C-alpha cells in the first residue's frame, strides 16, 4: 500500500473503522432497502387499484427484491466483519466471514439483476405482442440467463480449491479479479442498453400523437439511470483492483454502488406500472383509447362512403387498408388493455 494512498484516507482499525467509509455504505443501505421495497409495494397496489391480477413480470420483480435483500444483508454483515478497517487489523475469524460473503456476493447480485431484466422483458412481451418484439424478448431473455449462469460458474470456480478464496492459508489459484469484473459488468451494461431501447420502435409505430409517443418512451427510458449506475460500479470495481491488497479498507465504494445499482434497477422496472396511482395519467390513457376509437370510426365512415358512391376502388385495395388500420388498432387496444386491465 503506497504512502499517497494511505494519506488520502482517514486511518481506521477493527475497533474504530473509518467512519466516513462506513457512513456512505450505511446511507446506501438505507436507500437500497427502502427504495425497491416502496417501488414494488406501489406496483402491487397499482395492480389492486386497477382490479388486476399479478402478472409474470410482477412475480419476477418480487423474486428480484428478495435477492436484493440478500445483497443488502450481505453488505450489512461486511460492515460488522471489517469493511472500513485495515485488513491487518481485522481478526482472522472475521476475515474468513468477510471473504465468504465476498464469495457469495456474485451469486446474489447476478441473480437479482437477472430477475430484474427478465421482469422488464416479460413486461415488454405482455404489452407489445407483435412478432418482432416477441422474438427480441425471447432472444434477450436467453442471453440474460446465459450471462447469469456463466457468471455463477465463474464465481464458483473463482479460486481452486474454492476454500482458498476465504482461507488465505490455503495455497490456491484464482481468476484475475479485473478480468472477472469486466466479464461480469460489461455484458450487464450492454444488455441494459439493449433492453432500454427495445420498446422505442414499437411505441413510435403506435397511431397516437407525437407528444404522447415521447411521453410514453420517456416512461421506459427513465430506467436509463440504471445504466449510469452500471458504468460507475464497473469503474469503482476496477479502481478497487488498483488499490492494493487492503481489500476490507478500500472496498466500501464498491459495496455502496452495488447496493444502489440493483435498487435503482428495481425502481426503474416498476415505474411503467405506476399509472393507476396518478389521476393525471387517466386522461392520457383515455386519449390513447379514444385515438383508437376515432381511427375505427373514421375507417368505417370512409368504407361506407366508398361503397355507396362508387365502385372505382377495387376490393383488394380496400381489404388491405382495413388490415393495416386493424393491425394498428389491435396494437393500441392490447397496450391499453394490459395497462388498464380491461376485462
């Protein structure tokens, strides 16, 4: 550990850890417990207000919340086993617990993030039931599952033998930490980016005014904040690998951003489901349904006029026009139906 690194931190030991480091982690823990819990509770309440049953995406986000609790509890245990203290000052028994939690963290974190992504994809599949979206959702879901499984396999075999990860007295060989972080976080960032932009094309194709399309796209793109947290977390993880062997002392920022990233992701996944909680939203969705009704009324009127006035328009052309408009109407109807739970 270099002298300039030591001087940039307030010294701490196991009995008197760095208060600034621990304070930042404690604040992040409060947010990471509170924010996703409230978001999921509001989501379920919104279902109840709409008279809806819970859908697959709701169950998936509930599972993600449980694993999020696991991650946060793990970080809490780190605080009591040396986080913010110099590793040389931490008793051996506490170090073993500390590194066992560190070994289990990729399983809890990866599973949590995977279920968040799968919940969002299930929402897309439920709302935007068009062929290309269904195919895209299935492909991305497969990618997410493969990513999660590969991270778990790599985490399991992080060190050979496995026990050498937490028992430093055992001679073993371990995966390069920086490479493991890149392998975990870069695919995570890329998949988040793809999931964020997936619904934009379908939303643009809806026969509603441009301002409403922008508003609707904005609801889904609010989750872009998660992408920022992904990138920051990768950066602090890489910085940790450059900080030297005093892991218990320098790992606080990584623990903090790990807590916050998954919490923000759950909140972002729940936001599109909050519409029933806000009275001002009802006008927008009523307008969306009205645009469908107006489109159908206009189509029926045009069809009757064309039939009564002249036979100059051929039947195949008219059939094609009805099919195009009907497809748009079905898309709007399906979207409105699933957001409002019309029976």
